[in-house]
C-alpha cells in the first residue's frame, strides 16, 4: 500500500516528514533521504500497531 508523505524543512534545517492518512505519524531527518527512510519505518510501525490491535488504517 502507498501513502502520501509530505516533507518540509523547518527553521533549523531539519526535514520533517508527515503522513496525513495516518494521524500522528511523523518523523524527521537531517536530509530528505534520511527523513524519507525514517517515515517509512514510522509507517511500518504504525501499521503493525494497528494490526496488533485489530484496527484498520482506512
């Protein structure tokens, strides 16, 4: 499954990644690549937690 991710650079130069379809699923990184890798891991963990609790992401 694919999720839209938004990347924004904050005032300190850190890239913040959010996944609007998964409320509260946020990560960051010092580079775009790092932030993208980190949000992928965050999404995987988020979905794993939903499955563990018998919930759906939709």
